């Protein structure tokens, strides 16, 4: 069945329906994520499978408390920034807005220049009551531990804790709202790479420095404006088509902003020239008036003809 290999989607819907009917929750754990990779920006699932997966996740969004994947050998996440609709016929080229982000665990294998790493995820029950977290499980935080293979004294140690690296973590835990805030803070800071994106890239390889073959990963690898656009589009794209469209939109936005800035500069120059021209004309007029005014005996200029008495005195 090309639409549902092994009837996995039917099984997934059945299990999530059971959870919802019985007032329980679910964590989705998988290997290859329904997104694009960061290294070659390859689409990892077929379009139809991506469509089916996000249709189900959107339908049971209030049941799912986490989506945990691997495969990419790097410490990453994906997040939906826009809601492309809840209609099953919606075309999910971008990751839709959901209550939970998609978290990619790092790798034990140092295959892509990364240090061996693992993640310890902390979760808790929201407690009793009728509040937003009452009686519901949620992910609170996580720790990343790594083995520095470049060190002479090799031992496992904690690399970072999410809540310490990203202080915008709130009481609602690892929610999509927190990750959307992180992505928004990754936008350029006055034309330069933002501290948030620098931090994210530095942690992707679990503390390893990175090199020219690590696709912009690692703190020591330069990431120009094109590289930064690629990161921001990768974080929210479900398909290659969505990724390409995202890059085009960001490029067009840069062009439009450039045109706006150019128009503002031209308008400002026009105003400056007009004001300067007015001031020059005003000064010339004052000088001409002073020169053309007729002096009297008292030295006071008159605009009218001198009277006869003045002429006799002169």
C-alpha cells in the first residue's frame, strides 16, 4: 500500500484515538523525521507520507506531548511557524503550527564531525486542577551530555541544559511557543548573525568545533547571510518545495527592504536639497533687499521715493 506502508498511519490514528477516548497522552518516537535534513537539505519523507503524518498530528494535537526523532546525528529541532489549516487536504509544504516542537536527538556515533552525545529529557505531570496543565504530562527541560573525543582525558560531561542556554523557557515547559520565540530571535541582528543562531550552531555538533564540511555547523564555521537564510528555512520546512519557496521569499524580502531603504535615502536627499535651496534663495533675497533699500539721513532705509525735504538736505 503506497499510501500507508504496513498500515502504519492507520495504526497511529487508532492508538491516538484510544488515548483521546481514555483521557491519556502520547509521545511520538521515531527515527527519520518528517522534515528536511540540514546537511544537503534533502526531503526525508515522500510528500504523501508527510501529508498523512501532519494530518494525524494536527487532528490529535491535544493528545501528543512530544515528537522525538533522530537520524541526523546532530542536536536540532523543527517548529511550525504558520498554520496551513486543519483541513485534511491542506498541502503541508511547511511544518504546520502544533502544540509541540519536533526534537532531534544527537548521536552517539561521531559520523559528521560531532562529539558523541545523548540527551536526558525531563518530564512531569502538570498536577491536579482545571488549569492549562492540570492533570497533563509535559516536557519540562532537557540536558545534553557529550564525550569530548578531542580531549586527552575522555569522559562524559554535561554540555548544556536547555533552560540555561535558552532562558526564554517558561513554566509551560518545552512548548512550541518557546521554540517559536527562539527562531524569531535567530533573525539577523543589524545585518549580522544573531547570538541565538550562533548558539544553536555551536550546539549542533554537541560541542565539536566543526569544519568546512559540516554545513555551517559548529561555532568556528562562518555563516553568511545565505547560510543564515538556509538555517531559518530548514527549521520550518517539511518538504524541499517548502524550503525552496522559503528561500525565495526571504530573498525577495531582502530585495524589497533594499528598495525601501533606497527610496527612503532618495526622499531624504530630495528634502535636504529642497531645504538647502530654500535657505540659499532666502539669504539672497535678504541681501538684495538690503542692497536696494534707500538710505535716509537717519540711516533708515525707505522703500518709497524720497520726499522733497530729504532731497534738499542731500
